[in-house]
C-alpha cells in the first residue's frame, strides 16, 4: 500500500442563505494516496465541487462555512490553518484547475505574465529565471511556439490551449496534489482526449496525486484508481474503479451506470432513474436517495444509513446492501 | 421509404467586414452539404463545436437563409420561400433547443409558453387551446398544477420537457433537436431520450438529432452524418458507422470517447492540434492538418462524398 497524501474526515460545508441552511457537503470522508488519480463523481449540485473548494479553503465566507471536519494533508490539518498559512499551500503544494478555462484566466494579463507571477509568488526566482521556467512549462504541456504564446492574451487561445496553459500554471511549482474540477467538460471529445492524456503523463512525471472531479463515468473508468460517488452531499459508494463499475452496490450507482447509452451494444430503451435530485435545504430524514429508489424499505424512510464496508476496499451507504 | 427532407449542396456563409478597409471576412459555417432524411427516422448530425452542425439545422428550418444549394420538404422546394410563404411549413417543422435555461421566456407561464405557437397560427378556440396545453403537458410528464408556474421554478430536465411540449403544440412532422440533452445530467438525460423516442413512436415524428455525444447519437439515431469544419465527412447507417468507421476523423472521434469500463483500454487515436478556424479553412481536404493518414494529394484536392459501400458515404482520398 502506498502512503496516503490527503485524508478528509467527516467534512461538512454548509451555506447559510435566506431560504435556509444548504448542506452542500454533509459528512464526506475519503483519502487519496500518493500518485493516484482519485475520482469524485456525481451530478450537478451533489457537492463535488464544494468538497474541492473546501479542501483549498476557497469557500466564500459568508454565506459558506466549513462547519466541521478534518482535512489532513501531508500530516497537517488544513482546516486549522490561517489564511496566511493556506496561501503557502495553495499553488505550491495543492493547485487547482477549473472547468471553464476562459473564466479562470485573467483577460487583462498575458499568459506569460500570469505564469511568471505564479512562479515568483511561490519560488524565490528572478524575473528572467521565472520567464525561462514559464516557457519550459508551456513546452511541457504541449503548446507549440511557447515564446509567442507567452505574449498572448487568454482570448487569443482556443479552449484546449487555455486548459493547457492552466495546467502549466497549476503544475509550475510541482505541487504534490492537483485538483481538477471538471477539467474537460467544456472541451470537445478529441481535445478532451489530448488533455486527459497530458494530465496522465504529467502525473507520472511529477508523481502528483490528482483529485479528478467529473460527471463523466467514462472518464472515471479510464483514468481513476479509486472512486467516490456523491449524491446530495454524501458519498454513497466508495471503492476501486473495478468495485464501482463491475459490482456497483448502491441503487444510485447502478442506475447511473445503466442509464448511460452504450457504444458497443444496442438497447431498445434506456433504463432511467425517476425523479430529480432533492433540495439540500430540507433533505429527507432517511436515506437521501430514498424518494428515487425502487428498492426502498420502511427503514430507508426513517433512518439515515451509514457508509459501511461490503468488501475490504468497497463501501456503500445503503441499508439493504450493508444488511446482507 | 419516402424522403421527407432533401438537402442538396447546402451552403451557409456568414460575412463580416473587418478593419479599416472593410475587407469581407467569410465564415464557411456550412459548406456544400448534401443528405436526405427519410420519413419516421432519426437522422443524427454529429461533430465538435464549431463544425456547423447547429447552423446546418437552423438553415434547414430557414431560420438562416441559405447562401447556396436547395432544400426540398416533402418534394416541395422551400429554398427561396419568403417569410409568408414559409408560414404553413412552420407548423410542420419545429426545433427543440439545447439550453432549456435560455430558450424559455422567463415572464411567461408554462401554459403560455406551450400555447403561444397555437395563438400565432390562430389555431383552435381559447378553450380548445387550454385543453390542448393540459394534454401536451401530461404527455411530456408535467402535472396540471405545474402549468401555471414560471420557468425558473423548474429544473433543467423539466424545462426541456416544457420546450418539447411547446414544439409539439402544432402537431409537427419534423423536429430539429439541437443538442436537446447535452445540458442535462446523465440520469435526466436518459429520461428525456426515452420521452423523445416514445413521442416519435406515438406521433410518427421525424427527427434531425444534432449532438456531440456519440453514445446518445448511437442510441437514438438510425442514420448518422459526421461533420468536420462545415462539411460532411461520412454518412452511414448507425451500426455500419460504429462497426466500420472509414474516415480518419470518424475513427479518431470514436476512439476518443472514454469507455465506462475500466477493463477496456481502447487504442486511442489522439489527434494533434486544434480544429482550424472556419474563416480560413485549410486547402484541399479540411482535415489534412490533423489527419494521421495524410498523404501528398490531401492538401491539394478536396475529396467528394462518394458511396464506398452501399449506403456508406465517405469523403476521403483513401477511398477514392
């Protein structure tokens, strides 16, 4: 077993709004080992991005607040750090890339000046050294003619190029963990393949761990080692990719996998999950998935299930499965 | 099988004057596209962003006027009809949009949104319209009580149901579905796809299904055309296209889709570079700049769509 890099324990992040308390992340625990790609999957609003922002401590406060939980990274609890101490971690040890590269790059700065700024902020380098390293990084992420690109503004680059520039920036300080929040959702399939393979290659080269947040089960199956499936603020299933895709236990995971149109077999009708994701303000008392579940029992309506082991590596939050 | 729609050498160029000297810049969004759609089938149009698939769909509906080429609907030439002459066809051909957040008027109730097309076409009495709205709402899976609510009170999937009910209001024969499920979550996506298939069976609809998600297209379409930079590079029956893709672009596109099975590691064909700009498309075959099988003829002559096998059309010099 390789060493663990990050351990999140019972993380709760709530948003206090006029309509009530939105429990976006409500008791999430997982760990990421050194050098692995860990997938966090779920549909929109399930709390996967809020989990990532909580790890970076980038939750806007107010209205958001990390209510409780431990975020242990390289033996240090990030939840207890001050903003000043966090700044040393962000970008240096943990960095993040976002879904929409256009909105996360500043339009008034050239790619070069943003890269140089990032590098100088974290490393004690002179400007020309930082410039050299920036060009090096752009070359590494496969941007042709990097010297010219250094002088360009984000709008002059295509979506794929921008995401490459973001990755260059994120990896400039050789972080030990990269959080990728839907890094390829805004990109086309052929570009998505380029970016994911690039990330895979760089991960090996720098021995970086990746927390990959996505809603695309295909991406998870192809690139992740371990996976957590989130639903309405909770992890409902946790295990290796093989556990999740070959022996899914939770009715939600099963439903998600079945509702995917497949490329290699033809089916008459897609199996569907009825209903919609519940509101996170007044979450149902029992199991959060119970209103959409077709195998639910009285117990599911009354009590909230715990995440329990079904095999050594595989956990599920379901009364039926855990009771077996 | 009867042809419902025929598209011949359709072109749609957008022009924009640039700079001091007002030089015209031409974007060839749709460039010489030919295909037909049979009655009752679902014809898929796939490609990446900017390949002209949406423009193609909108030009077919005459929401954009074609630059060149011709359009036949049920054998009638509709290419040069003006707005008034098009009006009767608007009842037969409609569209479902991609973004259910942007395509519904936020100040209208759901009932108003669904009945508006009937009002525009002066169909039915007020009472009949109200009944029809209820009927359509129930058909797409909305409750009676939801009809008096406003779009912002609904989730993405439910909004898409409203959009579908609206496009069914005039009892059309042909619907252009422009990425109808790409803004939705996986579990909701399956609900909408099933609904669209049920409606097709019940009402005998013909769909032009525009999408970039190959899994969805494979599930719902009978025949599929693949577009790249404004041109169709391959057309085939669904199973033929997926079992035996011929054009190097189609192959790369299919291989790039991540398979939701951790044991299957497909041989990915990773294309180099980005899609070139349609303002200045590459010479010859527009795909030659990224093609893994490029040879000396490709940058000189543009290939034409030719029937390589029965009902399998490819536009590539490899099969010339």
